[in-house]
C-alpha cells in the first residue's frame, strides 16, 4: 500500500500515505490494496468515508479472514465484520470478486523462488537461516489457509450512499481516547442517574486503553453512546486466554427513540463485539453484568447469549453461632513481597482446581491492581486478610467491604479443596470480628458445586452474558462455567 495513483477526471486512488493528510477536495473513488487488520478496519472505513464524495466508490483489494469458526487468533479483518461495519458507516457493497486461488498460487511460486535462491537472497538481505525459515513457514501457513478456505483474497467494491434510511447516517465511530472526560460526564450521569467518578473512570480506562467504542452524531459532534471494555486475563478450561469485561454501556436518554438494529445500542454493541470479541480476535470471551431488561433486549437482537446468573449467598445467624471458630484473620499487605508470594502460591493452587471452568487471573499483581490501586481502596473501603486455620496455616486470601449493613466478601483466593471450609470459616470470623453477617456474590453454577449449608440464596437479577454476535464459544459451552464474584464487577 505504498503506491499512489491518479485516474481520469477527478477520481483519486488512495494509499496509506494519503490517509491522514489534510482533506483538500473530496474524491470520486479510493482504492486500498493490501491486507486490512481487524483493529484498523473501523478507522480506515471512517477516514475514507470522510474523503469520498456522495456516491463515491471505494475499492478494497486484499486479504480477509473468511472462516472464523475455530479458535485461532488472526490479525486479519474478518470479512463478515468488515461488511457489517461498512454497511453501518453508509457503504453499500456493489460487487466482489474472489482471487484466492491466484493468491495461493503466487505464495507457492514465491516459496519455490526463495527456496531455490536461498543462499544468495540471505546474503543480499543480510538474513540468517532462522529468519528465512520463519518466512517460509509463514508463507506455507498462508497458502494452507487459502487452501482450506480460512483466508480469502477479494476485490470489494462499495458505493458511499447519501440517500439512506439509517437513523444516524453521519455517525462517527471512535475510540475512548477521542473523548474528553467533560464529554463522558453528562452521558454517564444521564444514563445511570449517579454522579460521575472521574478517579474510578481513569483507573478503569488508563491512557493506553483502546478497547472501547464511542459514537458521535457527526465529526466533532455530541457523544451519543459508549460501550466500554476492560481486558482481563483468564484461565479458560485450564488454558490461558483473554476476555474483556463489557461495562459502562450508555446511550443518551434523548437518543433512545429508536429500537432494534437501527438503535444506537445495537450499533455500538455490535461494533464493539466485532472489534473485540470472538474466536479470532484478541479477546476470546466477553462478559459483564447487565440487568434483566438490557439482557433480554440484547438477546432479542442476537448480540448476547446467557451463560449464568449472579446470586447472593447470606450466611445465616444460626450457622454463624453453631460452631466454634477454628482459625483467625491476619491483615494482608499486598505491597509486602512475602505476602505477595503467599497470594501467588494460593492462586497457583486455585487455578488447578478450576481447570473445568473459567476464572479470571487472581495472582498478586492483579489483586494489587484491583484492591490497592482501585480508588475505593484508597478511600478505605476494602479489607484484605489472610485466613489461617487452627494450625496457623494460610488457607485463603479474602477481600471484604461493608455493603448495605453486611460484610460483602468481594473476593477469595483459595485452593478448591479448601474453598468451602474457607468460606464458612471467613463467615464465622467476620461475625466475631465485625459483629456482622457475611454475604457472598457468586455465579449460580459454582454455588451448586459448593453445596453451602444453612445459607440464604437470593437472586440479584443480574445475568452473565456471552458474545452471540461473532463466532465464538457458545452459550451452551460456557453455561455455568464462569467463576465470578463481586470483585469482578469494576464498580463495586
């Protein structure tokens, strides 16, 4: 994509060098030759829309991911997502032509040339054999993907429509770093009816965060909607993976006139999921804590599936006084290297016990970020404690906060075999030290495995969703698998 051309009349053909230049006169046509990365497609389509005349033509000529049914990361833009985002931005697909077999043949020819002239090429390029081998492996992998239909090479021709039935024909899709806090504040407060906590927002979305989607009415216009994302390292059935927590999903009340797939909620959510969640992008899973109304709406639109629900477990007074205390609390200092080693040891034991489920990382680094650096921690809301048994052995790390006149167990790091004992001991110790009963928020699927006795279980009216828009692990696969507690909610 390093060439720049001119065509008959006023048509101009664009390259990467052209993008980002000051807009002079609008163009009749633009051509982008080369592979488009999934992280770049939204910005690219938006920039080109700004440079094209009404009914101008856009031609994209390059590689895309065609088959995303298996879990395997790819930097390529998914063809279906590309087409959906193009339509959302006011493009209509006129024509497409497949050149995948030609691309495969070209790769095979290139491999033959590199192999036959390997020694001379390595000398001229100052490459060692390891680098050349790596290139040949990459070429072979690409050719195999063309052969099996995972990768395609297509020419796509679009027209930038002016006459459209879309409710927001000039809407601009941006990232979080394009929005000032002064713009977020009114949207947040109008959406949730609570004061905007600037410190919490900055903790949640650091300056290098780029996982959220913002929609403005037009370039430089009012921020109408926001869909936030906070990455989270997880153990996915015993394997490392990345998930993203969907949060701060907001649409200005004055813009909630439209429903269905023309609504701002749908446009923002679908764009976020296409960009952030699925088998082939950086985050395999999405999760969050929507209320029942939002969950039902998102499920009707085909965006979410349901995997579980959040419940509240309250340890009753009879249970708390029915047995003697068998251990003690000691304060945990997550700045202390020795205490951090203990947390890491507990986490390594815990993760092994969750090999048949999904659990977010809970090592000392994460726990420090969540319960020391969080604004609520600096305001004194969290108590981090080690739980010791009657032999003075550390069996768990727990984090507590007072919530509605009870002690809410925010988080626990503990081996699975000790988990039930540790929860019951923590409840008894809490009653003795704080003169309060303890409650614990947990996903119902894991509650059923814990079989806690003498507890009251209340529904919280909070569902645990999964991505149902892009190809990814199904709701059936994920049903009851997520271990989530109150600490997994960013705002608690």
